[in-house]
C-alpha cells in the first residue's frame, strides 16, 4: 500500500477514545439525531416501499424502525435511504454533505447485540474523522464540480468505521478502502429528488458490500 493509505490504516487501528469522553458524547448526540431523522421518515410512502423491498432479502441486518430484518447489504441501504429521506440529518461543513446517515446505517446493519456501545461509537468517530479530513482536502471544488459528498466520501467513511468495528488487519483495511473508493459516486444535481437520499443508501450499501467481499469472499484489491 502507498504511504497515504498506510497512514490512514495505522490511524484507524490506533484510535483509542478511552480518555475522550467529549467525542463519545458528540457521537451519542449524533446517534440521537440520526434516529430522530429516520423515525420521522418511516411513515412516508417511498420509505415504506423501500423497507418492503429490502425485507425480501433474508438476513439478520437491523432495519431501524421496522419489525423485519434483511441481508446486511440491503439493511444498510434502507437505513441510509430512510435516515436521509427528509434531509433533516446532520451535516458537516468540511464534507459539505451528510455523514451520520451513512456511518450509523453501516454499523447498525452488521453489529451484533453482544458488542459494546463504546466500540460502536468509536467506529463512528473514526469514520467521521476520515470524512472530515477528506472533505477539507477536496472541497469546495468537489462540491462546485457537481458532486454530492454524501455519496462520494460516504463509502470511505463507512469503510473506516467497519474496519475499526471489526478490527481488521492492515491488509484487509487497505483493500476495503480501495473497494469502497471504487464505488464512490453521487451527483449534486439530484438534490430535490429521490436520488439525493439514495446516495446515502448506496454509500452505506457499498461499504457493507465491500466489507463482505473482503472478509467473507476473500477478494483482494490494490
């Protein structure tokens, strides 16, 4: 892996929030905002239709606000779409887009009840930090060029969160980042249509899909 990727991988592994109650508190607040944004949208016709569709894929992935579950890839898609559907979720100026919608959607679709809240929140913070750093490097030009950062940076943030949550080794983390980077996309011109919340759903789905390809299938990437 190149030096930049190596640095990112090392920082993911070394991040420890044992003495950062301030960051854990902000993560808790972000999670409440995420839940409020998602639950406000669960009654909307297109959100209900997306939930019904996702539940057609058998699996144990949590679908927030729904009684059923789905395969994690599709649970992540639903969670991302629903939590960003009304565009009430939090945003960050460096990213010029939304990040909690993707990060929490990814983590909720794969995590097991036995895992600790601290691990969950730490993985979220790791993903949010990377997205903020990347956003500061590419914006405002990225936004001016017509990209929607929720879709372009979201899969990379999701990859970081998953790598931290699953404690992947350096090689698998780098491969996960690579595969997620290959699936980044989202056009700003779709604001005001279903395309915008779909970007969040796609970003969450793609992160979990890449995670499965690396960890379950054993595929590799440069």
